[in-house]
C-alpha cells in the first residue's frame, strides 16, 4: 500500500466521523438537549485530536496531519506529494 492511499483513507474516515459529530450537534440544537450537544462536541473534538495524533509519515514517523487537514476548510484537505519533514515521496510503497 502506498502512503498516499493510506492518508486518503484516513482523511475519508476522519471527514465522515466529523460529519456525524456535526450532525449530532445540529440535532442537539434542534432538540435543545444540552447533554446531547456536549456528547457531540466531545466526539468532534476527539475525532480531530485522534486524526492529528495518528496520521504520521510512515518513513520518518513525524505527525503530518497538520499539513493535510484543515478543519475549517475540510473539503479542501489534500494529501501532499511529499512529506514536509523528510521530503520522501508518498507514492513509494511502504
């Protein structure tokens, strides 16, 4: 598996989980439920922190999620061609 495919897969799941959390937050606002809103907020926060902690370059093991995922502009998140730290091409096999 190539590193670029792995990162795309991880970003896809992070975006889906983030959308679910935002859906729970909107449902909580509609139902005026504070406990549901808190659960949704904690879920969204944990998805963001979990994605940033687990997305590491497979070659140098440094966290690269900050370079890929822009949570306010989630639809513009992209996997770069090279690692920003070790400059290794992500098209290589791991």
